[in-house]
């Protein structure tokens, strides 16, 4: 088994980083140790950590874990009240999101569209016991490419319009883009988002297996509603691939790593599952690497959890440089505040074979030659002062991104 000593015993010199480490430890350490670590922090430490708790996606999981252990008393009262309010708000927002998922699903079925719900609510109960604990921003569907246009017309009936196309992903949005505010993160948003991930027609050879995700999809009962979802092996594999793609970019939510760990634990005593997953991963480029990298990093974060049937073949897919990146920088990447760090560029360099193209790509990633996305949107009849406030917020975001790329 690969050594994990490089970061597991890392000494964190400043209090905010120590508090983040204490939060991570909450999910794997015994109750008495968790309590001892949490009570040493002051209110000011918690105020500084709340932003990271939200953007890491761990906020509600952390509250749920402390409630399970009866350790809510370890938190300052204002922190406990805020986390509880966030949970209440997110429960309402999640219910609205699920209702919209159900309505769109029914519309797709009436149109005869071949599809499956991706991620989101299908991660319950394996990755998360209660969907309200998970911060979900949009609804994802895997759609047969031949049905993409029909699906888009169907979404138009719900007020969605095609917003952007990136490869085989169509991003659709509805409603008005609200003013960004971390305090409203868990409330019902004025803008909704749906992503259509297009599944091409079946090919030949190894591609045939990859292209059959939709034919392998299974209907599942989720919150009492039957929804088409990925088969169990596909669900876990795509969860790892999604997580690994984010590791190769600026910011990765620590909560995704926790969800992957929980999913593996849910399948722990099923050797046949891990054998089938190994066969499936061998058919998709870099999928086995994704599983290995995510498993190794999750082990560093939360301790040993992976069964031998997963650890054996997934670790064999990792090169020494990739393992070194995970041991040296993986934990740091997950504990970094939004917008993240540029450490991912070192990982991407180890996954590229064409060094010349990687050099050009890295330069563009470090300092892109395009403006950041629009995060504010003027409304019809908006007052001058309100519009000026929107411009100020957008300008602040531009300088925020500029600083990230320059520093």
C-alpha cells in the first residue's frame, strides 16, 4: 500500500488551517478527540472558517456529523444557529430542485427521450443519507445525442434557454441571475440551471461498452418517485471521473471527496462489484487513473476505507509523479478557499504526453485572454442605483479573478 505519511502528519502553523483540519477529522476520528480539537478555537477562528465550510460543501455534513455524535456544544452559539438555518434553507431549496427534476423527467418521458438523471439526487442513499445535506447547484441529465434537440425544446417549456455549449455538454438556464451573496447560498435561487450531457450513438469495440451507459441505466425509487439513473457501477465510476476532472482544475469541493468515500463504504462488502468496476474502468480512458487518484486522496483525508478489491487495481494505475502530487498537494488543494489554487497545473503536466501543447495550455490557464463570466444581470426597469451596484459587483469579480491569475 502506498505510504500516506507525507501529509497525514503535516503540521499546520496557523489557526484557520488547524480549524479546517479539525473539521476534516470530524468525519473519521472518535468523538472524544473531535471534542478536544474543536473547543480550542475562538469565535474569530470560526468566523474566518465559515466561508470555507460553505464553499467546500462540508457545512451541512459537518452539522449532521456533530448532531449524530452529540457534539453541537463544541460550537459557538452563533455558528450552530447559522448552520441550522442553512440546513433549513437548503431543505426548502432541495425540495424545489427535486420537484423540478421530477417534472422535467416526466416531460422527457412523454416526449420519448432516452435519458438518465446524473449525480444529484441519484447519489442518495449511497453517498449521502439525506439530499438536504448536499449542496446541489443544478440538474444534470445524460441524454441520447439524437434526442438533444427534442430535450432542448422540452426545456424551453420550463423557461430554460440554451446558455452555453462546451463539448458534449449543453448548459441551459432559466430565471434571472441574482446578485451573488454568500448569505443566500442555501436559499432558493432566482436562476435555475440544467446541464444536458450528450451520449453519442454506439460505436464499435471498446467504445461500444462506454457508449451503453443509457442502455445500462436503471429505474430507481428516489424519495418515492421512480427516476431513470445510472447503473450502480456507472454511478460510482462517473462520480470518481467528475471528481478527478475538478482536481485537474482550480477548485474542488472537499464534500465530493467525502461523498465518494461514503459511496465506497456502502459497497464495501461486495467483491463482485469491485471486479465489475475494474472491467468497466478499463474501457474508458483515464477512468482507472481517476478512481485510483480519488481513492488515494480520500484515504489521505479521511483514513483507510477502500476494500482490497478496489485498492489493488486502482493504485496500480497511478504513476509515481501523480502519487507524489497527491501526497504533497492534494490535501492542500482541498483545504484552499475559493477560487482555489494553481497547484492543479502540476498535476495536469503529469497527465499530458504532448509537452508542447501542455506548455501553451498552461500559459492560457495561468493568464487567460478572455473576460470572466457575467455574474450580474440587469433587470427590465431596474433603477440607476441598482444597475450601478451590479456594475460594481461585476467589476469587483473581474479584479478578484485578475488577482488570482496574477498572484
